[in-house]
C-alpha cells in the first residue's frame, strides 16, 4: 500500500514522474547504455588483460559502481529533487555539488550530440558504403572536413550541420513533452529496439570468417595483467564512465520514482544490464575485428582501435568487406544513434530539472531555456571543421576532472562531512530486501574514494607531464582545464540564488522524511 501523502502526489504531478518502476528501470538503462559501452569497453578490456579483465571489472562493479548507484538513488529518492535541490535538502552548503554536476551535464550534452549526428549520417551512408575505399580519408576529409592543424574556426560543414540540427530537434521535442511521455516513452521504445538491433549485429558478426580469432584475442586471459594497478584503475574508470553515476543523472531520475519503489533491487537490474550489454558489445565488435584482420592478412592487434577510430573508420572498413555489409552498418550505426539519444536526454534532463526547481519554470519553458542555448553552442563549435579537436579535448577533461572528481568529492562530503550514510542507507533499506548495512558504508566511505583518488592522481600526473595528444597549450587551457574549472565554479555563482517561492529545504511535505532506523552496526558516520 502506498504511504505517500497528498502533498507528495501533488509534487509528483507538478515535477513529472515515471508511471512505473519498469519505465524508470528502462530509462536508467537507457542513460547508462551509451556510446562508451559500444566503442570504449571492448578496447579497454582487450588492452587490460583480455578475459582476465573481467575479474577487476566485476570487482569494480560490485565495490564501487553499484554502491555509488545506490548513493545517487538514495539522494534523489529521499529528497525528491534535482541534483542541486537534493544536495541542498541534505545540507544547504552542499548545494554547490549539485550545480557542479549540472555544469558537467551541460558540457557533455553540447558535444555528445555531435557524435550522435555523425552516427546518424553514417546510418544512411551504410546503404551505399559512401566512404568508398578510404574510410579514414572520407571521415576526416570529405565528411568532417577537418582542418589540417588543431585550432578553432567557424567554417560550417553542411554535412554535419544538418544531422546535428535533426538530433537537437528530436531532443527538444522529447524534453518539452516531459518525463513520462518524453523520456519514459523514448526509453520504453528505444531500449528494446537497441537490444534487438545489437543482438542481430552480434549474431551476424559471429558468422563472419575470422570471428573466432577476434573473440580469442578479446577473451584470452593475461593473468599477469592483474598485478598492475593501472588495470584495476581502468576497470574502476570504465564502471564510472558507463553507469551514468556521480554527475546528477541518477539523482534526477530517482526523484521521479514513487516513494515505495524498491530502489536497491532496481539498481542491481540497471547495473548488471549495463554490464551485460558491454560484454555483448565486446563480442560483436571483436568478432567483426577478427573478420577485418583475416581479410587484411594481419593480426587482430593491428586492427584494434577505440572511440571515433573504431566507429567511423574501423567499422566502415569492415562493412565494405563483409557479406551483408550494409545490413551490419545500419545495425551498428543505428545502435549508436539509439544508445546515444537515450543517454543524451538523460544528461540534459539533469540541467532542465535543476532549472525548473530553482526558478519555478514550467516544463516547456525550462526545456526550451536549456535546450536551445545548448543546441546553439553545439552547432557553433561542432558543425565546424575544427569540431573534432574541441570535442576531443573537452571530452577528455570533463570525464577525468569533471565526472570522476565530483564523484570523489561527493563521496567524501556525504560520508565524512555531512555524515549522512546512516540516514540514506536506512531510507533505501526500508522498502527493499537488499539491506544496505555497514558493508555499503565502508564501500562508499573508504573503498570507492581510495580507488577514485588513485585514478585522479594518475590522470593529473599524466596530463601535467605532457600536453594531452600534443594539442596547443592555449587550447588545453581554454577547452580542457578551463571547462573543468568552469563547471566546478558554477555552484559558487548559482547556489546563493534563492530557491523558487514555496521550495522548502527543511523537511518539506513533498520529501520522504518518514523516520528511519539508523542504528545498524558498522556505521561510518
């Protein structure tokens, strides 16, 4: 039986809500399953011990990924607000953490849309294999018209501009429609289609000549790799990048879920579904790479790549050679579009939800106020012939010194500064068979921060020792370190602004503040 108050129902109606736990789970999976699952995980696994990488990967999932997912769920589900509002209701000085996460999501949305636009173009290019005999030359030259040296220009590339506008138009419509009819419906339709399409891609790839050699390269374990700290750091990094944790998405989504929903069980479904898709992606990608290696008469390690190189150069080369190549291409790039779109709407929803809560705007007004400027900046920088350079820099620094850094700081603040873990664990345990006791508090308060702290230290040392990818210092300062600093400082400017009229930060009726038992043993706080 529901224990929600009339005020809670009214708040849900005003903010928007997912109609059921199933819709929430699909939306959360849609956010987690993105471009990184398809083009990042296979390479990371291959480069860090192959089959042996599954061990640190599962350890990272169980000791950091899913526990942090629970932390995000607890904040959003108990305090019923966007990331800034949830942190403010937890502790007023912590509001800045929420705005830091909002800034990260705004930055990601700006460049993430460009990659989806490329995938949309390549979905249609696959029918005719438009890249011809030179996928590399076509992508960087004819399609992106990439300038010869890194820099910033505003020479518009029409072939990128048109699909980018299409992507943003679709996103704006989805965001204006709302939580259930926009985000929820997109996920309910998109995720099953994505799974079916990618399964078809995997099955077709497995029957290509050389597929087994590709799978051998991926899954043959290198047990010696497990003795390297960098391999374990790569596993923790992959989990944080792929689960959409630590930068406001899951806080926002869980605030749209009914008070009595079993959130830990939902988190387990989301976490394992995301990892299952990553392994499925690894099978499909390496089966195809095995075919490519055999066709060229080289070893698999000579054709392995990640990111943009895999998607827009490697796979077109495979499509050109493989039987049913056009079919494989449409499935692969179509999957990228769907996975990217469901992730993009979750990223921009973090910003829209925060703006609505802070300034008391209607859904359509807030969606337009956020999405349109985001789209304009996206078009300005990423439909130009220098877009790839800017994208590469911003992506690297926002991931390393945005997502990972705010996740690290959030855990330290919540566990040791505010000492909120007992209340949050009791809240999630109340409606679930999964009891978050001392084990969860140790993972969130000790294990995960140590792992993230090590990763951040190593990443910082690498970027200080040598300029990232050899880019000019001014570009790294402006788009790299500058972007990371800008999102960090956002809370300093926005947190002092008063919340909209009627927003209570002290036990508001719309917040789930039923008494909880915090007496479980093993508390860190």
